[in-house]
């Protein structure tokens, strides 16, 4: 992947990643509220930050932040943009063992049609780069 391809990939994958993140958060909030009752957005944000049960979402949040940073950074190097693109691909790759994200994410794909739908949008962009 060259710099131009990486930049285009990051631009193309950004909105699907954001939609996926939002859908996952909605699903996770519904489950959390079943356990503890209704919570305010601020209380749920605190749970996302402090509850170890949500730690697996950190990888997705980090990847999205990195995509945004690379798209906004005028001084980003080609290697940084390519690295950010590779980070997105790696997050969804079965060849990256040891992460918390993929096992929990796969479970969600089995139980949430909404998450599965948004995953399909991300997967379309991933396929464009041969991932």
C-alpha cells in the first residue's frame, strides 16, 4: 500500500468505523442498563472508561482516533498514514492473536444484526485493500 492508497483507505473507512463504533456502544449500553438500570450518558461514559468489561472497546476507539489524526495531520508522514491504515486492517485480522477486541467482537456479530450490518460496511472497505 502506498501513501495515496493509505490516505484514500483512511478516508473511506472512517465513516463506517464511526457507525460501527456507535452501534456497538448502543448494544453495550442496552446490556449494561439491563444489569444496572437506566444511566445517564455521563454515567455510561464513566462505565466505558472505568469498567474492565468495556476495556475490549479501547482498541476500536484507538484505531478511530488514529484514523482521524492521520486525516487531519498536515505533517503526517507517508509511513504514519500507511501504519494507520495497517492498524485498521490488523484490528479486524484473524492473524493478530492476543488482542481483547476480536474475540468479543466476533461474539457481538453473532448476536446483533445491527453490529453485523455495520461490520459489512467496514468489510467492504477492507476488501478494497485486499484485507
